[in-house]
């Protein structure tokens, strides 16, 4: 795999480990630029997979892993359009991001999200597509979509359901609250907790260990233990698009986009 | 169990150390957004550090309407 530096992402492979760095300021919001580069990355990933054992996804921006979808872009792109066209546009975006995350989820490589700081919405969904999450002590996770009148749309609900009990899913989704790494580890989402700033180092150490194992065995084990909930993922897109058509959502996105509030991430 | 004043003092100490502000310049009824010059993300980071320090879980919706250190201490105190 050739080293690549894009506008929002960079990637390279070293000693059988592929690393994908997110570096779109301020906090890696996933909009059309990031989606385009993710699609480019997964094309190269599929070619490079035969020569690697692990993929690490991390953020190179200090504030955190990823704050989720680029809501300002989402609002601005949809604003001049009638509702049907807005929904069609968002459906297209969701289908594209789902394809990316499904490929990462199903990758024969062992995938590790190295998380620091904010890991919200689509960022949390990106982490959940990975096999392992290593997070540092200041990491914070959240599905805040309910605050906008939506549900997670990048596959978060089926993937969260895959990993934790339904009571936890209800707590997180129906309150939209953020939670810290101790909670995340306690409910089984985070496998290893790192000191502040050490998540990537620990992810690399874990990837090096993974590289010692027979690839065929790891691939067979992963396919057995990690089902991809394709039907539920498709259903999530449908529910999201139905909700997205509501005027309350446009109003909430408008409010978010226009806000100069110091506290847009607090309820 | 700590009193509210003790909890407030610990919050002031922790916030001063982390955001590199002199503790003497902070008082319980100060608006912590203004005094610490922090934004929402930094407020979440402060919340995370307070949760770890006090070993509590404090949902961020509990921060609604909370702007002073004393009010923050009351929220934490209610979970000790």
C-alpha cells in the first residue's frame, strides 16, 4: 500500500499494519470530503489486505477521534432543496457510508480504533465497526442524534446491539447522554484503557501481537464471532430517512448550524 | 462522605490545575465557562476528569443550566 496524504485522511502500511489517520480540523466531522477519501481508502484496503494483519484507525487532531457527521454541511446542502430531494441526498450519503463501514466491519484484518477525546455519533459508529476499541482516559462516547430528532444513521444501532445488552442500548440511545471510558469499558465496548495520549501506542502494540498469529485462523475466527447485521443496517437507513423528512429535524439542524453557543455539544 | 464545600474545593483545585489558572482567582459562584475560558468540548473534558476524580457518572444533561462551580458540585454531591 502506497503512503497517502489526503485532505481529511492519510494512510500507510508498515510491517503488516495499515494505519488510517483522520485529520480534518476541528474534530474529523464526516462530510462529503471525508466520505470520498474513505471510499478511496477502502479500495486500496481491499488490495492491501493480503499483505497485512491489522488496521488501526486513529485521529491526528487533538480534540478527539471524531465528532460525527458534518451537520453544517448536511444542513447547507439540503437547505435549498425540497424535502424529497433532501431525503434522497441523505439516503445516498448513508448508503455510501454504510458501504464503507460494512467493508471495514467485515475486513479480514483485525481492526482497532484508537480513541481519544470526543467519539460522538458517526465517529462512535466508525469505532463500533472495528473489532477492538482502545481508548484513553479522556475519551468520551455519545450517540447524540436524538437531540436532533434523529437516530444514528451510520449503522450505530445494529452494531451497538451486537456488542452490548438491550438495556444499555436503550439507556444510551433514549437519553442521548455521553459517557466516559470507565463506563465504556464496564459495558464491554472498550477493551483496553490507555493513559491520556497513549491509545495509539497501545493500539500499535496490540496490532504487533496480532501480527504473530496465523492469518487464516484469525480470519476464520472473526467471520464466526462477528456477524454483520446487514438487514438491520438497511432498516436503520429507512428509519433515519423517514425521520429526516420531518420539519423538526431541519429546524434542529438549522439551530445547530447557526449556533454560536459555547455549548453546542451539551444538551 | 465529603461535604458540598469540600467537593467544591476539589473541583476548583482540579479545574485550576488542568486549565492552568491560579486557584485563588476562582470562587465557587464563578461561571466556569467564563473564568476558565473554555468551550463546550473542554467542558466535557472537565466533566470526564471530574467523573474520574469523584468516581461518579454524571450524564451531560445534568449540566443543563449549570454554570457555576458550586452548582457543579451539587450535581456531583447528589451522586456520592
